[in-house]
């Protein structure tokens, strides 16, 4: 079972299907994200592409970018459109591939596939098949697709690694992928399960841009290139959505890439996943850098002391350079202080910084002026309290921005 940000897989699937049933059946209702032909135009679709689209399908356009910027589709290709929705991109692809090509449009929401099927019947798009299925389990054989297009769907999928692995499986070697999706600068960390609306409005389920690009590279895609980006949520009619998007740095990007001949070996995949620079970035964006640096400082301080006590019992001598040892601890303590100070940007509270400065001063005093074990310990306790306070303030600010405080008091 997937439990992301407190959501269960079923909760996500139901929320997605409810929302996109509404986009299919009542596209003129107010939505918190841009829908329809006007959005399509503002995202950069050329008029010659949109002119021939059935108005009813164009009304239900809910894409987040213009994936065709990556130019992945060729005449004669077999193309898969994942999360096709009302199928505007599928129809454009069906024109590009021509009579010798084929397009398979897949979507999770029955109302969307119904709408597209009805429109295709009786049209000249005889090379377009519509299937209701999930991106996490594509009903297609291995290496059966020349090109994949997807617009605004991956951010809604609970298990993105599985969806990307499925894309790799169904694409033939050197097959191409064009994708538009929402990415964020900083991930949501609080439990949002009381409000499934937040997932389907495209911000909460989105991935940090670097992590999304890394996911494709790890899975075996090459030449992963960002072709364009949009301040997509600036087009949203909802002020709250615009504020949420701004707070998390949400925007949309268009990406192009190519499937390599072979998936990377497991050790190579793990080497990429365990890259320390990625972990550092992840910890910073989740606001956990202060606590992590503090953990390292504690380990350097008391872990080294424990080693210095234990190793001689095993007959191993430990030569400790006290200046270097104190310098390492001091460096980590100052790094913790700086990471806590960075929280001010998010919550505008000075308290955690003042507390962290007091804790750091006590530790530095014990390290460099007069060693008193109790003062040092006191300093670490105070610094730990400051790191937790900062984290608490960051999370509270997220809850406020996402409107979760309002929804829980209303519920
Ligand atoms: C933002 S809309 C975009 C639709 C379409 N690509 C367009 O440009 O108008 C996302 C679509 O992805 C579909 N979707 C969401 N999760 C999915 C999944 N796990 N598998 C397949 N489709 C999914 C939704 O039903 C919805 O129609």
C-alpha cells in the first residue's frame, strides 16, 4: 500500500478520478488549475495544432505544458499518450504519425476515456485507440512503443518510480519520451490526508525537479533535457493555489529524452541514488539539514569519546589530535546554527535562531575556553531544542500555506 503524505493509494486514485470526471463532464466549472483552449494557447500550442481539435475535447484540456517542444514523435511511429485526458495531445500525435502510425491513449479516469472514444468514433482518427488503465501498470508488451508523450499526469501518480519503469519497459531501445509535468522546488512534508484536493490540484504530488530528472536517468533514460518551463500556476484562477504554488516553487517543465539500450545495472542505480550531494540537497529542501548536522556533531563529540575509551580495551591505540577534533565539532555546530537560521526565510521566527546561538556559544565555550562537560552537554541540549523548534515552525508554516489548519478546524 502506498501512503504518501498521509494519503492511501485508494484515496489518491478516487480523488484523481473525481476531479478529472468533473473536468471531462463539466469543463466550464471553476477549477483551481487552468482548463480549456485558452490554457492550451497560453502554454504555447501553435494555432495550426489546435485549430482542428474538436471544441468539446479542447474544453477539457488540462495539460500543464507543451510536450511537443521536445519533438519526440515521427511519422509512422507507434505512440503512447499516458494520462491522455480528453486526448488533445493524442489527436495531435495521430496527425503527426499519419496513416502508417498508431496512437494509444491511456487514462485512469473512465469519464475521460469515454469522452475521447465518443469523439474518435466517426472521426478520421482511425489510428487512435483509447484504453482505460493506470500509468503504473501499462497493458502493453515490452518494447512495443516508439515514442511516449505525457502531459500533466505523472505528478498525479502515487508510485512515480513504478510509472517511469513502466515507460522504460514499453519503449523500444532508443525510443523517445516527451513529457510536460509539474515540478517543485521544495517538497511538501506535512500530512495532507485530510484534504485529497491538494493532491489533485497538482502541487502536493509533484516531485522536486532534480529528483524527477534523476529518476529518469536512474531508470535508464539518456539525453534528459529540459526544453522549457512555465509559471503554470500564475494561470490559476485561485489565489490560494497561486500562493501554495509560489511557496513550494511549483511550476511546469517540458522534458525530452531517449531510452537507452539497457537499464543501468543495480549497483550503478544504487550508486546514483546514494550520491551524497543528492542527500544533502534533499535534507536541505526538507528542512532537516540542522538536525542532521547536529547528529553529526554529537557523533563526532561523544562517538569519538566512546571510541577513545573502548579501543584501548581491545589493545588498539587511538591518537587523537585534540585541535582537529574540537575544530570538527565546532564546524558542525556552526553549520547547524546556519541551517537553523535558514528557516527564518520560511517562518519569519527569530526564536529558534536566538536559542541556537545560545546553545552554540555554550558548546564553543566548552571546546575552546574552558572545558566543562556539563556546559557542553547543556549547549547540545539547547541546540537540539532550537533545531526541533525550527522544524516545528517550518511545518506549521506549511500547514498554514496549504490551508490544512482551516480544513481541520472546519471538519
Ligand atoms: C492534468 S490531466 C491532463 C490530461 C491531458 N494530458 C491533457 O493534456 O489535457 C491528467 C490526466 O491524467 C490522468 N491520470 C492521473 N493519474 C493517472 C494514472 N495513474 N494513470 C493514468 N492516468 C492518470 C487523469 O485522469 C487526467 O485525465
